[in-house]
C-alpha cells in the first residue's frame, strides 16, 4: 500500500497505533519529509501508543495532510485491491474476496462503492467453484472458460472504476 492508502487504512481502523512507525517509514520511502515523520519512523511497535499517536498528529500537521473521511478512505483502500486485480498481480477472485471483506468491515457495502456488478460476478464465480448454480452451460462454456470470461469482465469494470474514482 502507498503512504496515503496506509493513512486511509489507519483512518478506518484497519491499522492500529502500533503500525504508525510502518506508515511513517512508507512516507519516507515515498519522499515525504518532516521531523515528526522521521522520528515516528524510528519508533517500533513496542513503543507507547500515546507517544506514537502524538508524533503521528504532529506528522500530519507538519506535512499539511488532511485525513480522509471514511468513505473516501475506503475508496483509497479499494483502489489498492482493484489495481492489483487490473494489473493481474494476484488472482481476480481471491483479491476481490479480500476487497469485499474489507468493505464488510465498514458501514458501507459494494453498492455504496459502485461495485455491485463486480460483486455479482464474484458471486457467480463462487457458485461455479462450489458447483452451485450452473451459469457456464447456459452460455455454452466450460466452467473454466466461464470463470476466465467473468474475471476478465471484473478486471475491465474495475479498470473503469479506478478511472472514475481517481485510482490510477
């Protein structure tokens, strides 16, 4: 994840105070620089959470950052998974499962995030994998062909989603 994506994950509670030094280290690696950022990056997960949080607040102020609202932060995290899928860095089905689990940890759902078509495709692939509903034979495809075709449609949709949501 990028520095801003990790900040979003922290905002959503997916990362804890103990992970603030790692967030700061990512910021340094991406070229950000501030005294509190350097100090925070030098801390460890065993350091006092109150101290970590104080340096984090100072870092945000020194860098002139504004932490995103929850929905905007979630879009940033979804963009991380969506980009992995589009770039074929990971399996489409398994990465979308992680994306969906992430959304499910919030008050939002796939529909709120504009991902209902992908969610429907994800469920249809799940049905195929579990030998549930038979979508492939209706289309004259093998199970594997159907899954491959559907994953391709998901990647295409997510590519458009990234463009629309500023994730590229």
